[in-house]
């Protein structure tokens, strides 16, 4: 375990590494090699997923350290800082097995946002509405995908607010409305989870990576694997990619 590598920057990956990096990771590495202007990031290998299950569903300290090191490299590449309100690095987290698999985890976008970072993003983009809309979407995605909370309840909160404001579409919400929505979302999260929504970006990141590994063994994925004779030992990779706003 000691000298084994589990986390690779996109620049260290090529198309031949599909089994280790998953289909998406191999493609992202190949595009980086070709010099295509894709948002940079890193891939946590399929072997890390296998090791997660061997370690009683726990990400080992060694792998956590590798992920932190990769994040520090990504900060250098993007010239942004994870969790820094004045110049925030936000990432997406998605699964990527070596074969395309239905039932795997949905992508999480805008990971790294919290109350301080969202205020910084609003200032930096000069677009508070965009920043707070990104934050409420992130809370919704994280709660659903990582914690398994009901999507429907979040939609109900949005509908209740539309009714109260007498508006028809999401785009009519002001940034003040979105701030109020975020508070309601976090209250619902706390009520269901018996804990506050995680504000530490690193905790959010490990939560999302764990959720990708967990989705490899969820009932839908398991059923699909049995149908197509895909061994569970293959595992899934995790792609962490910097968010870019147009």
C-alpha cells in the first residue's frame, strides 16, 4: 500500500489507463495530452474504490492525503484556492467506471461553496444571483446524491416560495429570495440529518468521493453488473474537475 499511487492529475493520464482511471478519466487525460483547453482536475483510481471496500467502506488516511496533495496541485494550476472566499476554487465530482454504467452517482457541481465562499463568489463575479443560485443547487445536489435526502422536499420548498412570492419560474427569484431558500434548505437538511450542512470544503469533497464509491454497489448498479457479467472488483474511478463559468 505504501508506495502505491491512487490519485492522478489529468496530465498524468492517457487513453491506455482506462481500467485504472475509468472511461471518463482516461478521456480527460487524453484530451489534456492533446492540449485541448479542458478544465483541469484529478482522478481517484478504480483501485482506490476496491481498497475502500476492502477497508470496511472507509477512505484510508494515505488516500485522503493523496487527494489533498492533488487538490493543492489543482490550486496551483487554476491559480485559485479551495475554500478561499476571495478567489474560490469550486469543483465538480463525478463517477467514471471503465464501462458506462446506469445507476451510478449523479454529478455534483459547485462543490466547495459555503456561506463565506458564496459571498466571495458573488463579489468576484459581480453577480450575486448567479452565486446564490449555484449554492442552493449545490446544497440540493449534495443532500440528494451524498445523503439520500428526498429531492421532492426541496422542490416543495421552491414551490411554496413561488406561491408566496406569486411568481411562476425560478428565474424570477431575486438574490434575497435565493438566500432565504438556502436557509430553508439547510434547515430541512439539519432536521433530517440531525447535523448542520457541512461547511468545510474538504469534508464536502470526501463526502462526495465516498458517495461515488458507494454508488458502485447500489442496487441498480449491482443489478446491471450481474446482467452484463461485470465483476464488482473493477470498482469505479472518481473525477474531480475545476468548475469554469462562461
